[in-house]
C-alpha cells in the first residue's frame, strides 16, 4: 500500500511563505504525476499544482507566480513552495500521486493565512 505523508502546514500571516512536503512510501523515479490539491471550507477540492516524472509542471491560475512545485526523487518527496500567501489560500492541502493507473491521496495538511 502506497502512503503519502504531508507536512508543513501552519498558521501564517498574509504575505508570508510556507513550504509543504509530501513523502511517498515508494520510489518515484519514473512514470508518475504528483501534485497538490486544496479544499477550503464549503468548497470543492481544486487543483493547485502538478509535476510529472518528466519535470513538466502545471499550476492553477490563481497561484501562478506565487507557488512553485518541485521534487527530490532521491527522497521520494514533492514540495510546494508558497509565497505571498493571502487569506484565500486558507485550505486543507492534499498531496496526490498517480502512477500505473492508480491514484493515491495524503491525509491533508492545514494551511491557515490570517493576521
């Protein structure tokens, strides 16, 4: 069973930064897509950013220029660097891993942006 463990969520002031991490319990060398989704209270889960094993990235329009997704294959870990956070970024952030026709989700990590 593949497990995804997220970390890095926190309370941060508007304009601040956070880095989320997602560690996968297996090698992520080839043939995968990983990413981050988020779900705010009362809203549907939405895509934030994706990265493929080939290094292609994609971002939701509302985070372009502020968020950066990256990976460390040696550590089986994907990161989400979030800058210029605003209250609208408050949500539970979920890690996503897809490979070989299977999809996996983490338990989520809470990000709260508030003064």
